[in-house]
C-alpha cells in the first residue's frame, strides 16, 4: 500500500523546474515609437524652458536693485 501512494504522488506533482524563466514571467521589452520619442523630447524641452524662466524670474525678484550704467559723458558732476 505504501508503494502505491508514492507512485500516485509522483503523478500529481508538477515537473521540476530546469532553471529557466517561464515565458509569461519575463519582463516585456520596452518599445517606444516615433510618437513617444517626439513627446519625450517636447516634454524635456518644455520642462527646461519652464525651469529657465522660473530661475530667471527668481533671480530678478530676489536680486539687488540695480541702476543701469550711464554713459561716460553723462557722469559729470553737477555743481
């Protein structure tokens, strides 16, 4: 009776793995078409332009009060 139980268990168990991943477990390769590349480039450009405008705005807002330089002929002392 004991031998027949072991034979039945071998029939029920799945085959042992051989070390390879099953196809459905593998990650799908990344595919980006021309539209995706164009959107990524446009998004990067817009982000860079927005960051530049923000930094320039902060520099203007936080910067010291500056007076424009006058030409040499206008620098005479008034007496």
